[in-house]
């Protein structure tokens, strides 16, 4: 477990919570005590520049890279008047560097296993095991084993065609 992950885990400590919040601020992270975080959170590059809204729920095994922002799409409206209720990242979500997830109304849910690409701006809910990229973010593929075979996860074309784009061109990257 990295130091940043340990600090995030202890941000609600009754005695040292405030000190932990200040230590996270030194890393450039804003993780309010109200954020609900499941087990197995992974934060890469010390999460520098990451800001999470207090009404955020993070599931188990979520990965956050640096520069991620999760919040409201209407920051000029007082919180009490905002139509945004919550942002939910389900289990196994990966949010890449610089991605923004902003909710305007209700609950925005990022489905289990979904990848939000670098610098994407996601403004709507996703399904499970999808890949979203762009500004505004749009679905560019899905995650899953190539044609049901075991091995590295692959990207499938959103058009449902037979074309499969491997996440790793050689097929030998990662576990």
C-alpha cells in the first residue's frame, strides 16, 4: 500500500484526520472525509492534482491516476440547490490521467470495469466494462477477453463488428 493510499484510508481518523487531510493537500489531493471508498483503491503518481467531490462513492479495486476530477457540472449553483446527487464509481473502474467526471443531475454511475480515458470529460452514466474517451466522452469500445479466450483484456468495437483491438498490441503486456 502506498503512502497516499494509507493517508486516504486514515482521513476519517478522529484524532489525526485533519492532519491527514493536510498531508494529502501536500500531495495535491483533495479527498473529503465524506467520500465513501471501498477496499483496494490504487492511486498512481501520488494522485497529484486529484479532486473528489464529497458526494462520491468509490467501489472496490478502483484505480485513479493523477489529475482526476470528480464533481458537479454546476459549481456556480449553491450545493443545496444543485440537482447533482452523487457520483458512483463501481468496482474495478479505471480513471486515467486528467479525466473529469462531472454530474449535472441525479446520480452519475460509472459501471463496473469501465475505463475513462486520459483527459476525457464524462458527463453521463456508463454501462459495465466500457471504454470512454474524448471531449465530451463517448463510448469507444468495451473490455473483455478476445472472442472468449482467456488472456489479456481486449477492446471490442462499439459497432459490434468482428474487429477486436487488443489493449496491448503484442498480447503479452501485463498479467
